[in-house]
């Protein structure tokens, strides 16, 4: 008798539907990326066509706009600012969020649900509604128009998500591993550093990526906290400043440069995300 688990062959109609859906998904995702790269290497004649249809590919592709961009000292400055602020935000958020996630995920704390509701409620308000009180607070404590002020604001935005992601990572680790470590003489700190933290790395890597993306792309808090002080401008603020004054290919080149660090950072930590959470932990 034929096995009931045998997969039914896909009909031609279903195959066409799946392939069509796949191509549509790829087009929706890669279409804007293609246009961004295309405009960044376009010559002026491919952009200002004098009423003619804009070509699908530049007439004379050129990297001259990138050469110009990387000779601009202002551009280097805002790139360094963005890197410093984003990486510092990741470090500070994980420094604060990982211990909080560990405690909330592994211990029975009175009022735990209330604490979690209070943490996540910070993100229930739109950024534009919360930026004014944050700016006023930062003026009073002396961190307005400083690197640390922007870093601290981005940390406030990403910390609730990091805590919730970290909680899920720590709660997924079997408690037997922790108990076995105690039996073998490890204290709670050693158990956290040598067993729990390495097993939670995949989830924490996802939290780090999210934090980096949020800080790298954030505009509202960076704008209000650096108002009038271009020394701490980020790439998003720089792009906003020149959006009406510069040619389209330069704006596209800046947008490409704005996207590349995100791709690089994601590739650096992706191996932690695909690793099994407790792979090799139980023999």
C-alpha cells in the first residue's frame, strides 16, 4: 500500500503560481535597491533626459559621484559620527539589557508583569510625542547636543526590545543546564558567563542587529538632540540637509553608503543567528 506520507506532485498551475509569486517578491524587494544603485552610477544625461523616458540603465555608467563623495570631508565626518553613535548604542543597550533580560527571564520577581508592561509601554508612544520631554530632560542633565545624548536617546528607544528578545533567549535555555553547573561547583556568575550567555548569543545577536538598525536609521531624536550643532550630525541628518540642493545621483550614492554598513554588520553576526540555541549543550 502506498505510503500516506508520500507528497503529491505539484501541478503545472501551482508551479506557475509559486514561481510568479517568487518573482514578484524578488521584484518588490530588489526593485528599489536596483533603482538606488542605478541612479548612484548614472551620468547627468541619464537623469536629465529632456523629456525623454529615463533609461533602465545609465547611458554612461560612472563612479565619479563616489569619487567626489569620498573627497568631501563633511561626508567622512558624518560617517564617523554614525558609526560611533550606532556601535556605542549597541554596546550600551546590551550592557543594560542583557542583565535585565536574564533577571526577568530566569527569576520569579514580584510584579514581573507590571515591570514588563512598564518597559514596553515606553514604545507605545510615537517618537514625535516623546522627543520633546526627552530633550527637556537632557537639557537639564547637561547632555543636550552631545554624542552621549544621542546615544542615550537611542538606547532608550531600543532597550525595551532588547530586553524582550533577551528574555525569550534566556527562557529557552533548559534550567537543567544551570542546575548541573551548580552541582559541579560553579557559582551563579560563572554559570551566566560560561553557559547561559553563550547559549543566548543567537537571540542577543538578533537584538544587536535590531539596535544597530534603529540607531543607524533614526532621525527624529538625532535631529532634535543635535539641533544647530553639525559636529554631531549623522548620515540621516546629512542626507536631509542636502536633499533639495544636490543632484539626484549624489543623493542615491549617499543612500547606498547609508545601507552598506547595515549589510556588513548583519553579515558579521548572521552566523550567531542561524546557530542552534542549545546546540551541543546536552550530551
